[in-house]
């Protein structure tokens, strides 16, 4: 099954990226970490892509960040995110990913740089086994990554984005629409400074509490950024 992989990303600029984290560590430090998270998240998809003959597309914001993102992700297709809430932007990304011949589109962000590749790989496997969609929950009640067998705007429209009830709302919408949604084991993401301890645990190859026991991604960019003064 041929797949298409997409990365929802924001230019790692001070004052633009990781604003919750910046409130504690400062805008410049947060941008440094955001750059590392972006690079590691892209590396995970790049690592898995050959197994599915997958295309790689970065959906970036702001729109004027194309050259900046191109320098970070050479060889990737680049598409600016449209306006609207996260659901609208993800919907546009899925529409772009589902070119002829694509049997599964997978979309992830840059907030989970140690996401286990073996866990992410279960998403297209679930779609190949008949799921309409599959996702990896985040510990905060959202999700780290989602794959679909076809565009499913019902799973994205009118959702409580950036709220603890996102996963439950997605489950409920899938049930109401008669869709098979496979929910895998959870992983952690990094939104605020309080999440950096979990990141350090997974970088040490330890299992963060409540997370999948699969081996975390090595995330060398994040490791170096965290160790930087």
C-alpha cells in the first residue's frame, strides 16, 4: 500500500513557536527547541517513508516560511497551511496528500520528537487492516498522529482543538459516523516546560509513565538542544 506522509509544522521563530514553553524558558530557547523537535519529527517520517514508497510533505505556517522550512527539510514538498482552525488546516493537508494511488495518508506534528517509529508504523498497518482511521493518543487528551484511509472531514470539523476532550470527541464522532477508528497506545508530546521531564525520560530510553513500551525515537536533535546551555 502506497502512503503519503505529512508534517504540520510552524517556523521555529522566537515569539512564534512553542509559546507556552517560551513563557518559562524564553522565546529564543523555545525556538531553539522547536527547531530540534521539527527536525526529529521529520526524521521519523523520513525513516519510515521508504517502506511505503511514501511522499513527504511539510505543511507550514506562516505562509512566508517556505525558504526557512526548505532549508530545514531539503527534498520535501512544501505547502503553506490555509486559514481556519487546526481541523480546517489538517483537512486541507489530507486533501493534498490523497493523490491518485494513495491508500493511506498519515499526518503528524512536531510536538512528539521521540515518538516510537514502531508505534507510528502501526497507523498505516491499521488502515491496511480495514480501519477508516487510526491515531496515537497524547497523554494530554489529544493525539500525536493520525492516519486515514480517505479524507474524513467528519473527524476534523468542529472539534475541541487544544483541549483535553479532543480524543473523546474524536471517538464519539467516529462512532456517530459509523467509522472504525483504531486508537493505539499513547505517547507524550511537549507543549509546556512541565513536559520536558517526560522528554528527558524518553531520551534516556526509559518508558514515560502512561506511554507505550515501544522504544522511543533517539531524537538526536532534541537531545543536543536540551543539553545546550
